[in-house]
């Protein structure tokens, strides 16, 4: 009594082995360690993203081709990670986490600056990437690895260790500054802790501590981050400045009506009133051109992907697999919720892209890597005897 065990959401179901003397031929998908339903829905989402991106980028085919290449890389990473066993992931949790922290330190020292933020590392002539993106997987991977070796539900000491594991990379990411990514990394790791099972006492205490820390967090925000919060509360306070983005976004969505103006026919996007239309505000382009029907369709596809992901997560039959798989799919939900919320004006703008639709390479690779890990956990589940 008095306990909340969110791990029940992912309680493993029995996977029956075939009867003695009968060998079941494995399908192609099983041999490849891929889930055809999840893969099919992801490919459909990627295709829809390219269609919307073509319009959002000002009908620049080179942008669509570049994104298509990035999707190809992301799918390749997903396939490779799907072949790994949970035991391999568990062994690599600490090295990947340490490498990620070292890369974040490198960003702080020699990182490339773009749009007023120091978030990228550049290998001349090879690649330019954001190390903070890999921490969306590395941090929950490390926290899940640690908790899987402890007695659950976690004790106060275990929670303190988890807070330390989360705080180090999150502080480094927040200093870049990148509030959106730091919140996503925190969410991914917190989901692991919650799924491990917590008492109401701990949840209440942590909530109280977080609430008490709000004034301190506010004082440490950058000026533009504070302005985003104030703009969220009253966009019309600076309609030609900080409120411009959200006003144009909600105008575009509202003007689309039920069925939209038609593909490539949006005025706010095509006439470039809508800023960041191919990245953070791509939902506004979707709403203007395809209307309420288009937004509902894409949200339904996201819902199906999340539902399938949760179903696959229930197949994990060890603590590490359940915690990590649950965190991956719930974090994907947070991506969708935060992006749609900020574009529609119900959340502050924090720079979170619409997953697998917004333009971006590192983010797409990270998301597909997560789905690869999810498929790996499901594919390597143990067979239980009858």
C-alpha cells in the first residue's frame, strides 16, 4: 500500500516456445530483428515528413533530398542497433555515457557556435553534429543499467545516484544553451526512474523540491528563455518581436480550417510569414495546407507508433529491457506533445522539433536509433517453456 509501481505498465507477457519436437520457421522479419508493423508506420511517417518538408522549405528539392539521405542513415543505424542484444547494450551503457559527457565538455571548450548557441562539434570535411542528441539515449541507458542492478523499487540512495547521473549532462547541455534538449534528456531519464517504481512519498518530495527550485531556475535562465515564457503567457505583448512566431503559427493553423488550403497553397508559409517553418513550426505548415484533417491524421499515426512501441516494450523480460524500452517510447511521446503544444500556443517555445517530420539529421538518427534499441529488446526476448 502507498506505493506506485509504474513498471506494471510494462509487465512482461509470456512468450511461449513451440511444442517439443516442432520447430517453427522464423520469418524474414524475425531473422532481421525488425518489427514489420512498427517499421511500416515509421516509413509512412518519414514519407509524410518529406511531403510536408517540400512545401515548408519553399519547394526546395535539394532540402528534401538532403533529408532523405539523413533518413537513410537513420534507418541504417536503426537496423544495426536492432541486431544488438540487451546484454550488449547493458555492457556498453557506461562507456557510451562517459563518451557523451566528454563530448559535451568538448563542446563547452571548442564547440562550434551557430545562431547564438554553442552546441556543435565539427570534424572538418567530415561531419558537424550535436553531442547533446546522443545523450537522449545515453542517459536513460545508463540510468536503466544502474537501476537494473539494484533492488526495486529504488531506495533513496539509488535515487540520489540517478539524480547525479542525470544532472551532469543536463547542466552541460543547459549551458550551451539548449533548454529543449536538456528537458528531453531529463524526461527520458526520469521515465526510467518512474518505471522502476516509486513510493508516493518520494514522488511528493521530488515534486515539492522541483517547485521550490523554480525561482532559482528562473534566475538562471537566459534572457531570451525568460522572454519565451513571458511570450507564452501573453503573445500579444510583443506581436512584432518575441510574440511573432507563436502568433503566425496559430494564425496559420487556424486559417487551414477543416480541410486546409491545399498542398503548396499555404499563404503564411509560402509567403514566409511563418518563421522556422521547416523545423520547429512545421506543424503549422501541415495545419494550414491540410487542415484539421491533416493534423488529426499525423497525430493518429504517432498514436499508432506509440501504441505499438508500448506493446513491444511489454515483451522485455528483464528489468533493464523494460526500463529502457518504456523510456524510449514515452520520450517519443514527449517529443510529439511538446512540439504540438508549443506550436499551438499551449506550451512555451523550447525548440523541440516534430519527430521524424521536422528538418534535421542528428535528431532523426537519435530517434531511429531508439526504435532500433526497442526492436532489439523485443527480438531478443527469452522463450518460456509451456
